[in-house]
């Protein structure tokens, strides 16, 4: 907190900012509340800011406080303080709530946005009460608490079902453009839901994500190639020969400093075109600069005056690295920059839509005690995976994924490219910053920085107005990812980090054949209703269910038919090619021998086309049984166990029971699947679930604590 005369400011955390904090000016409190109460209120805002990693809630609280001051002066209210009457304070807050929502609604803002602003203000009031800046009141009182979410905002699904007030719907819902979610790269229609549209939409969405993945992977592989080439150039360069050229020979009219005697070329001047120019520069950076390019000298502010500080220590040849451009050297040296970081983030989010972009960009390698919190090994089905764990600051929880092969490769490169930066940060006494995952060198100057969320945003796409100055003259300025790839221009207006996560989750829903549990897991949602309400419209779910039923019907007909001709006539396929594509898609990757999978595989290989082939496969079906328990009481116990496991940790859910060898997560997934909306063809299962739901509300079951024997 800073008090300078008539100015009162507080410093709050802001991970998205380069400095890691923001300064909020609340000087208006001094004239309104007086110095003592204003100071207590500022301290309360500081306590409130500890809950968040961004300053937005504090800005929201300040906005409401400003309106409170304006309304109070207009109505002649007594300024709030410790001495104010409790009933009078509640009356002021009640009138303020009404005035705020009316004013925000007239401005065209969503009621959900206003509710979030009011809640942030109430949290500050709660801290002010604890800090004794205000009398004892409860923010849960009906006269002051925020309106329920159901009345302040609706999900996109409610917008599909009928005409409702647009101010209650999410900003991503666009009825005028027939778009269910504006963050989708390919707009998802609110009205179209037939099978043809479903297949066409899935192909368009796959094409978009595959194009983005191909561009990012191509750039990523190029960086890997350049780093390997840099290692070879450094290993093949003789530093001792370079060092001998640093001394000017006496008795010569022409200087021979930095000249290669074997060919007469300058070792470091780009205009001289030395055959090993790049290797010479990289060798200097590797040996003399410890792998990180350094400036020849730098300008610093000392005692209010700009002064030039020596960095080179007499090594003039460092100047040639500046003239060559350190941005051209960094890929060969394997140093992390925003250019490389954006590629890694894109690939990680495409591989794991579960990772929230804010959590990913704010991830840390170690905690304050030096313990590794980002990466750990996890054994699943006898295989060892790398588990990637990030914090969710707003929810106060953690989120983890088992990295795929590509994601693990990306993380390995991230750790390799940030290692020299992290070592230098620790040497400079910046160990706290070195714990962050995304550290690198500034793209314009030589500063070692923690790459901020704003930098990540500019590396993906940037405002052309911000890049107009010095764009042609500055050779170190990197081109954003979208501008480097013209083939992505079609999706450029919607291509954001959030869009990558949203599109990846929706595509997972389509590829999984409408598995809402798999989709919720891909998004990282605890409740399937969140996935349904915001990302998967009812029209799309009905189309997927229809396609599922059609696939099962065609599969049964195809396997029961004696030959291909009968199969093509019995099913609603237009050609044998369509039949083969259908069978290939259903049983792609089937590896178990015998049974239905082998029969289909034999059917696809053309076994029925063989001469005198009128037989059928008589191989017994082994270990392929579907058992449906029709006991509502047993199913009700499973429902109660699912509710009991809601508060369990990921480690407890993934730990298999010693007796049954079944992890509790299996029951969670099973219950979530059968509780989700089912097609009419599964009416028996729907009735069974309804009976079990009724039983579970009447029964009481005691379960052991999750994770304990």
C-alpha cells in the first residue's frame, strides 16, 4: 500500500503482467471515508486480492465503491465507517445493488457480468468487516447477496430451447449468426442436426485442428532441427583458433585481427562470408557467454542518469553477435523465446484440452520449498507415464493429465530450452522467478524474463497497430504464429488459446460417439451438466444418438448376413465402399483374436469373396459378454457411492481396490454415463436408472473415506 499525500494506491498480484503485479489507485476513498477508514478499506482490498492471481476482482470492487460514493453523495447518505448503524449500512447496500444492476443493464452488460462484479465487491466488504473497517454484517443477508446464478444467467442450452432475454445468455451464444458457441473455429449451427450435417461438421472441425497442429508441429520440428544443427556446429568449431585471432599481430600494416589465415575471411563479419560464420558465432556464445547471448554493453539508470555499463570486458568481437542478430542465434543455441513457447503451448492444448490455458501459462516447476510439483511418474496398466500437474488458483485445486508421447516430447524440449535461462536466473538471485515453467529471453533485448500471458497472446496473434513502429527496422522482432501461416487465415478471427481447448473437447465428443463422460473428462469438468450446457447442444446430442443407433443396427445386420450382397441390401448403405468404411471405422484398432472383431476383420479382407465361400465363422466368442444388472437397489448403492466420491482426490480415484482390482474412478464414469441423457432405444435402462434414483434418495449408506483402507 502506498500513501503519498492525496494519493492512495495498493499493489495487487497480476500474473498476466510482465512485472507480476498491478497498482490500483483508490485515492477517492480518502475524500469520501477519511484517512483512517480509507486505510482500513485499502488493507481489506489487499486481503481480498490474496485469493486471486489477477487484479480483475479488485478492479470490480473499486468500480462498485466508486458508484457507492457517487450514489451516496447524490442521496445524502452517511459515509460507511465502523460507527455506522448496521441497519443503515444494509439499507445502503440494498439500494446500491439495485442501482448497480439497473445501470449495468442500461449499458447493455450481461446480468452475469454484473453479478460477478457484485460478488467481488461483497468479498471486499466481508474482509472489511473482519478488519473492523465496517460494523458486523453478513454478506449472505437476502437484502445484499448476489442474485442466484439461475436468475442472473442461463446456459446456451436455454437459448436453444426458446426465445429468452439475450442479456441472460453467454456472450458466446449467437442466435443471429446461428452459432451455438462463437469460440468454435467452425460455427456450430443451433438448428441443423441431421446425420449429414453431423458428419460434415466433424470433418470441418478436424480439418481446422489438423491444420493448426500441422503448422505448429512443423515449426516445432524446425526448432529441434536447428538446435541439433547448432550442437554440431559448436562441436565442429575450434575455439582455440578463434582465440588466437583476437590479438592483432605487430609489424603489419594491415590488421589481421579476427582474420582466418586459411582463407583470408573475417571470422565474425557477415559481409566476409566465412564458410563457418554461424559456427564461429555460436561457439563464442557457447564458450564465452555460457550459452546465452549477451550485449556488448548496456545502458542503465544510475542516480537518475543514464550511463553505459560494460558487459564485454574488452571483447570487441561480441559486437559482431549483436550485428548478426541474437534472434537468429537463439534457435541454434536452444534458448526459449516467445516464438518457441507459443508452439509448445498450442501442441500441449491440442493434445490435452483438459489443460486450462491460464493454469498452463502460470505453471511452476517447484513450490516454495523446492519440491517438484509439475512432473511426476504414474504407472497405469503396467506402463509408466509422465503426469503433468498444474494449479487452478480460482478453484483452489489441481488438475493433472497423463502426457501423450507428443506432449511428453514437447515438455522435454521446454525443459531443455529453458534450462540455460533458469541457471542464469538463479545465479542472478532470481530463484523465485526461475521456478516458473515459462522463462526465456526477451525477443527484442537481452533480458531474461518470465513469459507473461500478454506475451503469449502477442506471440499467437497481435494487433497490427502495436507492431507498426519499427517493424521493418527491428530484425529481432518475431512474427506471430497466425501471421506466419497464411493457411490459417480462415480461422484467424476465432483462433485463441481458449478456442483450442473448446474445439478439442467438442471434437472429442464427436470422435467418442457421443460419450459425454469422455467429453467432460477431456474438458476437465466435474459435472457433465457443465459440458452439456455450454459446449454440446441438444441438437448435436440427438444427431449423435441417432448415428449410434444406426451404427449398431447396421453392425448387427452386416454380421448376420451370409455375404456382401445381402449385407449391402439389408443395411442402408449406398455402396460396398461405404459399408467397408463403416466397418473399418467401427473396428479400427481391434486387436483381440476371435469373436466378432475377427469375423468383421475377415469380412473386410474379402473372405466372403473367396471361391465356394458360403460358410461362416464358427469361432466361439470368448470374454465378450454384456451383463446388465436389473437390480435397482444395487444400482442405487452405486449412485450413493458416486456422490460419496465427489470430494475425493485424483490419487484416491485412481488407486485400485486391493481385493477387486477396480479403481473408484470406474464407478464414477459408469454412473455418469448411465445418468446422462439416453436415446429412446435404451428406454429399459432409462427406467432402471429412474427407479434407482428414487431408491437412492430414500436409502442411507455409510462408505469408508476415499483413499484410506
